[in-house]
């Protein structure tokens, strides 16, 4: 049927497109959809806004406006209107970093931390090449160099420094790095043991893993501190710092083993069979075929274990190690600085430190996860 | 691990390359190493303990402890034995763990659901809570609650008043702890408890009967309404029939202290608050991922079958989400129980503080004390994982 010529009620041109209703697009639409979509939602939104308005200004005033940024001692921070006492943090900063480590030797700590930071960046940046070299340096060479630098070696002109003087941020990082370096291979070995077809190997792995995972870290540290010296010959007393390091490493290995086992279980059987068909023995099958794939699969889980390990390093204070949190605990009781805001300031600073590290690690693992899933969806 | 058996008639494999022989040798080596190390450790420990005059038996268990504990659930004094001290510590640990688990689960479910809320600001607040709490060590949070929040509170006379339902003071918070109204049990209260027990039994019976009736006739009985009515209604009836045998004894400020009421130590408050807030952030993430793991098609199919929002959640979404949520949730409960050992840092008298702390230092029996402490935690987690195993066998998805 053709349009009737001249008939006024038939359009010859399409109607102009109307703008969308103002209430469903733009800022207003967004507000309606996300904040005021119903009576309950509106009530919650208002409550949340009231709560934020109640907390946030006070927090900002406490942290920034009323805060004392520089002061020679705690006098200014004791004023009733004073907020956070950042002067306390800047004043105690080197104590937080190195505790009682001799001040003329702190360059050794700085150098160790710098090398560690470079190696870690190398390993974490996906674009940096030669990962094998980096891993070898980090897992083998770096621990040796760090040990020599930190504890000293007379023949190199570095005076010995007893671990009794070690403390602060660098000990926290040291404990977590040692835990990481030992827990990854330890966890892989335990996970392989748990999935071994040899019953004795399997049983030993299962007993160790379930035992360590069933008890709190504190009791493992107690055991390392009180029982380790009893288990070794009388004339050999393990170092005060070495004992919690052993405890933390064993503890982290058991948790890592379960993560790695998850990855091994997720491997399709064809990978094992394919490797065997190529004539690879057990060692080469695991090293060349299975583990590279299984470990990549569980990178998020591995990083989560690292985060937990990093937070757990605070517990070594129970056996007398001056980790970062312990130095904060000691510094806040200093009578020169004693005041109503000192404890809070110290804890906020410590919380910020731990948050930056843990949040950074979790963000990194999320990014990795996205990369990997993109890889898998191809 | 190629276990190729030689074809018939072929010469026997060199035993050096026979996987069975190899496996046997490896295991023998492993067992020998473990046995050797264990034997060495025990021999060394015995020699060292004898040399240092450390007791090697459990005689200390029945000896008088000589120290007092400021918070006990059972009768205990300085003349009690070390064994009594152990039970006090164990009960204190279990109490904190039980309260913490209940509160953390409630808070965690609320925050987890809020994370998925279509309301932008509510979801963002929940996200901020989860991320900021999860990434800060629990020990730091406990120290914060104890040293920076509860310790600087005003003294008894200037207590912070927590208002009750009708505006009158309900509880008081000061630097000596939290003072709550104490429930006073009157005469005949056991009848109310009996009524509660009866209500629970009847409700369970009704639910069983309703299930059978539904299987046979297809009729759906109001299980929840009747159950709730029985569990709440029966004790309430008994309570009023007996003339309100349970009253709240409100604390009153007299002179320098409160008379009446129930005083909770600041250590206990800090530990429970810290554990609850920390664990809830993990539970929230578990709940969120559990709910998100239920495929959208499930609720769409339920809607297509004509289910309304309530039954859809109850019968389709939540049962499937719970299957994902329960195992990690149990793990968090175990973590909370194990984390309660951080009590030692703020001085709450839990198992580790009393037993692996004071008792160990006084008796010097390090090996025995630490072994018992570890055995307790191990037993708790083994029992929980056994229960989890039973649950998993019952509820895992059975695919055809």
C-alpha cells in the first residue's frame, strides 16, 4: 500500500527523538537508581550520610587540622585541643625503622632493604624479563648477602652486630621475607608429599600440615622459643631471632602447602599423562609441566598467604623480638612524649604501614588474577 | 611414576629402576630420618631437662598454683591446683570464642549483604569497612581497642552511659570495664527453662511431622510460624505464669564504685570487640562470594516457576549459597578460636595466658605445658573438621 498523497495524517518524516526523561539519566537518574530507589534505600542513604557527616569532619580535624606536625617534645601534644601527634612519629621514626641497631651501621640495613626492593620489583613487574635470574638472585643470593650485611663479617670490615639489637620495620620485613622464601619451596614439597602415592610420605605430610594448621601461631612460637633449645644438643643454643624464624617458616609452609595442593588438584589429568607419555620422570614432570601451571593457577592464594604471614609477623613480639609493632608499643610509653593522643597516633601510623603493604599485595594479586583469567578465556 | 610391567618373558628390570623398589627405599629413608631426628630430639630434651632441673612428668598438675586469676567462670583461688588453672583458661577461651563467633557471624552477614546492596553508599561503606579491617593485623587492632579506646575512658564516677530502650541508663563504660545489668534468677526459673526445652523439642517434632506430611500429601505446613510460636511462646507463657522469675539487676553508682550489675573486664571487652570486628570482615567476603556464586539463572528459573521473593531466597538461593559459604565459614570460626590466643598480649586470662604463660613460667615444664596447649587447640580443630566432613557428605551437590 502506498501512502496517500496529500493526506495530512500520515507523517513523511520521522518524529524528532525526544530527550530521555530527566529523572532517569544524568546525575539525578543516577541518584534515583543508586541512592533513593525505594523507601528503605532512602532511609539507609540518609543514615549513612548522617554517619559520615558525623565522623568525617572530626576525623579530618584530628588527623590534619588539629594535628601537631613538629614539636621538640610531648608538651604541645598534651594540649587538650591537640589532635594526632605526628611530631612523635617523626621524632621516633629512626627508632621505628631500626630499633637499637647501631646508628653508624644503619646504612647496612638501608642497603639490604634497597636491594630487596629492587629484586621484588623485578620479580613482580610482569614486563621485566629474565625472571629466572631474578628468582635465583632473590631466593639464593639475596639471603646470603643480607645475612652478611646485617649481622656483619669481620673479614669484610663489617663489625658483628648481635641480633639482640635488631628491631623495627626491618625486622618485620626480615621475618616476613624469611617466611616467604622458605614457605614457598617448603609448601611445594609438602603439597607434593601429600599427593604422593607413597603412603609413608603422604602420612608424614598430612600429619605435619594438619598439626600446624590446627594450632595458633603463638603456640608454635612458644614451641620454637622454649622447646627448640631443648631439642638440640646442650652446647648449641639457637639464636634468639632464629627460633621465631624457624617457627614462622614452618607455620607458613603448612598453609602454603594447602594452597599449592589446590593448584595441583585443579590440574587436568591429561597434563600428567602427557608428561609421562613423553617419557619424563617424576621430578622433571613436576618441574617442567605440572608445577609451572599449578603455581600460576593459585597465585592469588599464594599472595593471600603472604598477606596473612605479613600480618602474623606482629606476633613474634611474644617471644621478645622487637618487630615494628613492638617498637611502637615501647615508644608510646616514653615519658617525654606521654600524652592522651600518643597511643592513638602510634597505632594509626602502624595501621597505615601495615595497610599499605597488605592492600598493595592484595591489589597486585587481583590484577594478576584478571590477567590470568584473560589468559584462560582465550 | 610410570609403572610399566615388563612384557612376559623379558628379563627382570634392574631393581635400581623399579619404581616399587625405589618407592620402598624412599619411604624407608624418610621413616629412618624422622625416627632418628625424633629420637635425637627426645634424648637431647631429656638430657637438657635433667641438666636444668626441669620436671619431666605431669606431677605439677595437682600442685597448688599460688596465683590468682581476675576472671574465672568456675571456682578458683590461689590455693587451687595448676590443673584447675588449666580448666579456667580453657573455659575462658571457649567463652570468648563462642561470643565472638556469634557476634562476628551476625556482623559479617550484615556487611556481606550490604556489600551487594544496590544502594551505592551502603555498598561503598561496607567495602571500606572490609578493606580497612582486613589489611591491618589483628594484634594491632586489639592493642588499639585496649590501650587507645578502653584504657583512656573516664573513671567510675564519670562513666560513659549507654542508654537503654526507654532512655534510662542501661550500661556504663569506664576504665574498669563495662557494667551491664545482671540477670537475676528468681524462684521457679527452671520451669521457664523446661518450657524452652519443651518448645524446642515440640518444634523439632512438628517440623519432622510436617516434612513427612508434605512428602505424602504435598501439603505445606507453616513450619516456621508454628516453630517460632512454640520456641518463644511456651517460655514466655511460663515466665508470666510464674510471676516473672527473671529480673534485671541494674547497676547503681554508690560512692566510688557500682553496686549490683555485671562487670566485664576491659580486657574481655577489647578481645571480643577486636575479634568480632576483624573476623566479621572476612565473613563478609565469604558471604558476598557465596551469594554471588549462585547463578542468576537459578533465581530466574525460580521466578519462572512462580516463586515469590521470600520463598525464592529461602528455597533456592540461600541453600545453594550456604553450600559455598559453610566450609570457609567454619574455617573462620576456627581462626577466631585460634586468634583468641592473642589475649595474652592484652592480659585477658585465656588458655595461653594462664597455662602457656603463668603456669609454664612457674613450673618450668615447658614441653608438657606447650604439648597440652597445642593438643587442646588441635582437638578443637579436629572435632570441627570432622563435623565439617559429615556436613559436606550430607550437603554436597550430587551430580547425576
